């Protein structure tokens, strides 16, 4: 037979053990028990055959087929009982080559017409169900006839040794060995002895979906051996009659993406050079553009990201990833440029869908909303970020390895934890619908966020012993942890620009030397305002007011805090609000000149700061605020309120001492045990 250029290769038809069972079901129903079975039972069989014959799912085992037949309606019917008994005895009746041969050759009337005008038995049975009853036949008789003809033809091609192997595999399969008879078939014409007649499909190996399934499973479970091996095996197989080895660059691109996701940038860079050369040799422009875009994703020695230029074959999501590059503080670009890139990515994606006449992919469309949520959150518009995150979570599937949904949940949990809702954040992440279906790479991001939430709570409580003895040894390998994020340590690891400068200011303030950190503070203020990172800008203003108190500029510092306080009062950043209220109270006290009315006006701000710090469980900051409250109450002569604050101060200092000495946290231990169990479950799929 001649095949058109580019057409799929001929399918290699191999008889499997479940084909024998399906053949027996059809043979018994339409030959041995023809005209004796009720129509409801035939409909029950048809519904099973339409799934199994189409081979759209994994084949059922012998015991599953028997259980399905026993669950049929009208089980009190004698003919149905005899049919099931005859099917159950099929493995005992097919015990030698002669019986198996006569079994396959006895089904010829099922798919051959009796005469020129008289149809076969299968056509007659389905026509009777369609015209004489109200029960429709769910499967075409042609489908079953083709299945029977294919089984008969495949059996006729088998040699005597092949029939013996089929019989042995069938008996083992019926006995419970689900893997018997389902191994790969070697296509070596010199040593192959199971075929009596050969066809075109026997002259070469073709790509099959099982190999790609093994590649995806190895990639998701973190298998470094099976994944690359099967991916290379796919690239060496035939997809069409004309292109034998023209997809090697695609296999290499998949390997590059795997290394990139695992942050193995050295291996990804080495494979990229080879893939670019192969793609240019094959003239594959699309794969070449993907390689160039992937090359731009790799970290550069200078740290300055490389943006993509819009090309005809450039995928829109690569333009969207440019937004992630611009979100890095090292880029030095304002967020307005990132919004322009989002608009370009959206327009390019719409044009991509229209010109290529493809249906839009939900995951790709939700990626646009997920990136906008991150942008709005960085800008300080948290309500708009919540809207975008809600769109992603509503229209994405839970229990899937969708990175958009996972990232939105991780960002939401991180924001909740920063605002003191540690229990709610952990509950959101440990729900089965959050981690079920994740690949091992996404699992590492999920576990990393849980670890950071636990580290944030421990650092705010002042549990340094618990952090060093329990959390730090269990730090995920993919974690980008820097101790400066949670503690005032003099470690060598650096934070991103602006954050590192603010950390210098806070460290100097903690030592009583905030005046020496004026230069990094002003630099951080300028950069954050220029880039549009207003949460960092507002924090810089608060620290500037705190430093200004050292120079006696209480009135000016008070006006600075009052200028940003309306944006902090909604409570999107509770820690910033607490620090602002505490600093504002100090400014009011410093500028009061012992006037009782002005001292009294500082109380609401200090009380709000106390409540916020208690909610965040930052007990060291709570003790500082309570000490200042006692001083204010003493100067106002409010002894009752001062005594109450003194009692709260004693409780706070007791909690600080308790958390400093506590070596273990049962909740943190149980949460991390769950994280490790989930990792073992996902890796063992």
C-alpha cells in the first residue's frame, strides 16, 4: 500500500490478552447465544464494548470484565447466567494451540456477509435493536466487525511460536498478572519469530504514546533517568513516512525546559547550543525561536535581564515572561514598562489565536491574569490583585499541575501570613485540592512557601533556637532563603536592591545608629518611587521619619507619616501600619512640649500599633510599644490604664522568654511531617 507524504505510519496491530476476552464476549453474544439474550443485557454489553474496542482507556482486567457482566440487569434470566458461566470458563476452554486456533476461526460469520444481500449477524442484531425496540444501539456494528476482522487477521499472521506465546500470556493474564502480554514487541526481522507474515509496520519502530507518557511521568516525579531516556527514544522513532529523525530538536528542547525548571542552568545552557545547531540544520524556525527565547531566560553574568524582540514565531507567553524579568528590582525599570509588556502579550496572544486559527488555551489565558495579579500587588494595589487572583482560582482546575493556580494560591497565602493569618495561610496550602496533582518541581515551590511561612512566624516570635534546630536543617533544596529576610544577621547573602538598603537602615536603627544609614535610605526612596514600588516607598518614608526624630524634626516627621497613613489604614500591610502608628505616636510625643492634649492624641496610634503587633505575634515590638504607653499614661496621670498596660507588659515579656527557650513547636512539626508525606506520595506515583 502506498502512503501519502506526511501521513501517519501504519499502525502495528498486536494481539493482547484483553483482545481475546473481548472477542469471546462478542462470539458468545452474537453466535452461541444469538437471539436468546434480552435487549437490556445486550445494551449493557454494548456500553462496555464501545469503550474497550475504541481503546480510549487502559484495558480492563479479566476480573473487572467478569465483575462488569455480573452487575448486568436481569440477572435472574437463565440465558444471562449461562452466558456469564460460559465466559468465565473461557480460560479453561482455551488451554492449547488447537483450541485457540479454532476459537478465532469460528468467528468468521460475525463480520462477513452471508450473501450479496444478506448482512452479517452483527448488523442484524444492531438493526433489530434500533428499529424493533426503543433502546438505541450505542456502538456501530461496523466498529465491532472491524475489531473482529482485525483480531482474526492479527491471529492469522502469528506463527506457531507466536500462538504459543499468546496463549501463555492469556493464561497468565487471566490468573491475575496484569503485565503479561503487554511488553514491547521487538521489530528485528532477523530474530523475530512470532510472525508468519510481515507487513510494512514490522519494518521499523514508530513513536507510541506510552513512551511520551513515561517521559511526562519521569519529569513530574523527578526521575533523572527514565525521563531523558524515553525523551531520546521518542525523537529517534518514526512519526510519518517521510520524516524519520526530524524531531530531535524538540526532544532536546523538552530536556532544556526540564533542566530550566529545576534551576539546572548549566546543563540547560549546554543543551541549548546543541539544540540551536540542530534546529538550524533542520530549518525548524519555530523550535529555533523557542531556543532563543529560552536562552534569554537564563541568568546573565551582569544580572540585567535580556528582553525579547517581537518576531513572527515568538510565542506570546515569552513576552509575558519579560514582565517577570522587569519585576526584578535589578532591572531598574519602572513598573509602567511591565504594564506595557502585559498589553503587548495580550494583543500578541489574541493575534496568535486568530492568525493560526487555534482555540485559546485556558492555562495560557489565565497566565495573563496571574501576571497582572503579581504586578498590582507589587504596585501596592492589593484589591486589584485579589480580583485577578480570584479570576485565576475560579476558572482553573483544582487538583491539576497548573502553575497559574498554584502561584496565585502561594501569593495569597504569603500575603495572609504577612498580615498575621498564619493558621489560615497554612490551611489554604495543606488542603488536598492545592497539592493534589502537582509535579515534583511545583511541589518544591509549594513546600518552599510553607517553610517560609513557618520561618516568618518563628522569626516574629523570636524563636531563634527553634529556627536553627528544627527549621533550618529542613530547608528545601530549592529555597532561596537569606537570613536577612527574617533576622538582623551580618550574613554575606544579599537581598534585592531597595530591600537590602532598607535592611541596612533597620539594622543601624536597631543599634541606635540610624543616622549613619541616611545614604542607603535616600537611595532606596528614590529607586522605589521611580520604579513604582509603593509599599517599599511607604516603608522608606516611615524609616525616614524615624531617622528624622534623631535630628529633632518631629513636626516634619509627623507630617510625613500623616501623608501616607490613609494608604496604610486599610490594613493591607499590617506590619507597615503598626510601625507607622508607633512612629507617629513618638513624633506626637516629641512635639507635644508636655501638653496633655497632644499627649492624649498619641494614645490611639499607640494602641493601634499594640493591637497590630499582638496580632502579628511580634512580642519584642509589643513590649516596646507597651513601655511607651506606660510612660504616656504616667504623664497623663491615668494610673488605672497604666497598671493594665503594665500587666500586659509582664505577660509579653513572659511570652518572649518562653518562646526563646522553647526548642520545639508541635504545630510546625506536624505541618512539616505532612509536607514530607505529600512529597513521598507525589514522587511515588
